[in-house]
């Protein structure tokens, strides 16, 4: 598996994250893949999804 350089990525916090530091997810936009990380512990790693899988996941969450 090839490493992806995310050092210059601009992260945005999920609109579902709250302001008191609980359950925050960050996503980077405008890339061929969708990197996702925990904003409280960004050094612990990043999950990377292909765009179709991410769109499907977000759609399923919104449908709940």
C-alpha cells in the first residue's frame, strides 16, 4: 500500500461536531480520496476512503 502525504491538507470539522470537544470528526475535501480523522487525536492516524464509499456512508448516516 502506498503512503499518502496529508501534511498540506486542509481539514474541516464535521457539522455534527459540537463545540465542547466531544465526538469530533475532521474530513479533508478536494482530494481523489477522502481522509477522515479524530480531531481530538489527529496523530493517532487517518482513515482513507474512496469517494464512492464515503458518499454511500454519509448517505446512510443521513437516512437514519
